């Protein structure tokens, strides 16, 4: 199984100069190739592929104003063109938006394949560099594994990271246990388990909101292209990095615990991109990082031999009574507890939803199919029996 191990490193002055020039050249080549491909399509309706941009790169290196491209390794430049080709492939397949130009303030990255780095005695030495990278080995690579690709990244806050991509043959499948859990994600409680446990939302953004607001306010007052503006931008980036690190740390610990304690985990297939369009809840939903939570559960379940089940997003998990199956017509978000009008059972909204999710997930596991809502209608509700399309009113 392919994995990537990420470490932080502190380059020397010489290494930092080389890496910054390399990342700058990668950004330049990527942006120029993107501009050429965009101009060719809008002016001549012509598609330019990777082979043509690679030929252009050779010509750019021969130009007098681009001779600095020869001072860095050619591998990251070619990899940048391959990444651009992948971005266009995803765009034409409908999986992503049109590629954007890379910006200097966003940091950047450079990818080195085996021909552009040396792995010896557990040390990494990249091309054009005489000394190995001073990596802080927070954990060791699996025995017998050597990196196939190395990616050096500079984040907006000025920190350097290196990702080592390896092919890990280790079988990390855990022993099977007879435990299953349903998860209902939320804002006040990040996750509610079908066992009745509620895991609080750390709300990493809210903890640093005042500092971030003050730093952004100071940044907005600085004159553009000034040195003080760069310092203020770096301060904002560091606060945002602290928020991101705190959120990732909590999410990793939570998902690892759920994977260790349960054989089957059932979640809802939520459309988070559509949910964040709500202006009142967008910030809280983004801070909760539901998509990242499910993504971590998905790949960790593959690593450790667990089962992750996704049920249909339209299933009325909160509105359905877990005792008799009755579905209420409306259940606003401000109602956290409700009584079933049929059987009289009192429900905690989140716990009832997580138990319904678990019950449906077991059905999905047995039947091998997804569950669609049965669209209950409350008694006495008028139904539209007309079949056909609605006509626009006459003006």
C-alpha cells in the first residue's frame, strides 16, 4: 500500500536558497504553461498537452531572460507540468474546477523523483544540494522501505516540510472485533455515537478568532508591496497554521480511536459543499471539518481492515423515531429533544439519529445496497396528483 510520511525539516541557508529558487521556478513554469494552454484554447480552440508544454520548457531554458531555469533540477519542473496535465484532465472529466495560477504568498512545493534525490543511510539528499536535508525524524519509516518520490513543501507560514512516498508491504490489519457504531456529526457535539457518547467540538477557529481578527485587521492597514505588509501576512499565516494543526490533531486522534474500538463504522454521505452555502452556518461547518473526518475514516479503515459504511444523505435519521419508525414532518435545528407523537418515546435528537444511522448501516451491509428514504407523508397533508412539468406563469 502506498503511503506518505510527512516530516518537518530546518534547511541551512544554502539549502533554503536552493529550495526557494526551485519552488519559484516550478511556479513560473506552471503559470506560463497554464497561460499558454488557456490562450491557445480561447484564441484558436486548440488543446495543448503535456508533450507540447515539455517542448516549450526546453525552449524557455534557452531564452536569455530564463537562463535561471538551468540552475535548478529539471525534474521538479517536469513534474509541475505533469501536475498541470492532471489538473486539466480532472477539469475536463468534471471532477475539479479550472486550474488556477500559483501565487508566491501561498508557499509552494517541488516534487523530486528517484532520479533527482539520493537515499543513503536514512538520509535524503536532493539534486544540486551537497548536504542531506536536516529532517526531524518524529517517526521512522517501515523497515525495508525506501522513498520513491519526495515532495518538499513551503507553507504560507514559512515552515518547511518533506513528504516521503513509499510502498509499504506491512500488513496492519487489526484483529476483528464484534463492535459497530453509528456516527452523527454536528456542530455543538462534533460526533455523537450510537452508544450515547457525545464528543465535544474543539472549535479550533473560535479559540483563535480574536487573535486572527486583530492580525487581519492590522494586515489590511499595511501598504501593499511593503515589507511591513509581508510581516503582517506572515503573522496571519502562522495563526491560521496553528488553527489548522489543532484541528488536524484532534481529528486524527478521534478517527484512530474509532477505528481501534469498532469493526464497522456507519456515517452519512453528507454534501458538505452544499451545506456551507448557508451563510449562518458556513463558518461553523467548515471549522468542524466533517469531510476530513470521513476521509480519514475511509483510508484508515482500509489500512486496518475495518468497514466503513455510508448511508444515503436523504435518509431522515433525525426525524425518524428509533422505537416505532414514525417520521415527523418538521424538526427544526433548535429542537434538541422531542417526543414521538405515536409511541410517546422521548428522544435526544443526536443520539436518536446515530442509532438510526447504525440500524440502516447494518441493513446496507447485509443487503449490499443503499437505503433511500421512504418519503412518509403526514396524515391529512394534501398531495399533488398532477403529473407533468410546471408551466411558467404568463407575463
